[in-house]
């Protein structure tokens, strides 16, 4: 893997971009305070060409059934792009653009482009999946690991979802929508007006995660971190809510994290 390390800066914000480690954002510091959990598997990685788990690693496209490796047995999880090196297409002081060409075990050719753009008060991540050949179902999402504490008190998670996808014993949505339940969560929620989740570290910082997409997975079962994952469909969405990438229509999504000091 390439160990290229790109640092973006704007005001007192700094972002580490690691193309060789799954195209992930390795760190986000505001006023020198690191907001993302550190480590090779953490930071914030792109989930593409699917998000969350695929049931038993299998998805259907028309008559064809495709099998993905079971990297979270008995399921396949979080796509293929986080396990490979991305290519740096361009970079400047406050923006980087990375590309990744879909490859085995994913059965379809296509290109993923991710733009990471920093301002003094926000970070915007934008991703697209394009194809010039056969159409295929896909999903886009991001999996940030935010530090649970920035000092002494735990982060507070604030959001008002319209529904929660009922989770079965196998960790996958049953297809039923239920009233949102209290955490801890490893759950997918519906926000039909767009994802809008606020993380508040009391006395330190407020960070708002927004996206035009309508699904967000919230995971806060770990002691060190909480995850707020905007995505273009629910877990197992390749089977239940497929979004088609065609030569005429790429799949595109973005998310913005905007922060204010408290």
C-alpha cells in the first residue's frame, strides 16, 4: 500500500487524507484537538460499492446472483474500497480528489471518485460511482469513528429520525419500520428530509453531520468512539433498495460535517 499522507489545512482545521489506506480520512483536528479515533482501521472510510452488511454476502442483479467474500461472517460488510489503495487525482492546500477503479471481487467495472474539501468550519466529502459499461446496483456511504470524549464528558448524540429500521437477530433490517428506540445503537434510521445528526462534546465542540441522503446508521456500542454513517440506502440495500449506476447516470452522494466551538 502506498503510504502517501496528504494534509489539508483551513484556518485552525487540519485533515489527514490517506489514499493508500482505503481512501480514508485519517484524522480531523480542530484547534489541535483530534476528533476522529486514531488507528489503521478507524478515522473515516468510504463505504462503496455497498454499505453495511449484505445478507450472506449475496446480492441479485436481474437473474444473476453475485457472492461477495464474507468479511463479517455470515455476511459481507462495508464494500471493497476501504481495503485497497486509491489514486490521488489532484490535491491542494484544502482539497484532495481520489479515485478507485472497481475490481475483483466486485463483478462490474466502474470508477469511484471521492472529493475531500475542507473550509475553516466544515469538511465536505463527495463521492460518485460511474460506469461506461453495464449498469449495476450500488451504494455509497461514509463510516466515521468520532472520539467519544474530547476531555472528560461523553459526546451527546442528537437527531430526530422518522423511523428506525427494525433489526433482526442477524443484525440486518427485517423490512419493518418501527418507532425510534433509545440507544445504545447499531441501527439504521430513516430521515426523509435528509440526514441531520448533531454530536455535542459538552463545553468543547458541536459537530453537525448532514447529507441529502435519507438513511443513517448510528453505532455507539464501543467505549472509544461513536459512528454516524450517512448512506444512500439501508444495510442489505443492494437487495432491498438498489440504486442503479448506469452509463448515463452515476450514483452521487455527499456529506458535510460543520463544527462550532462551545
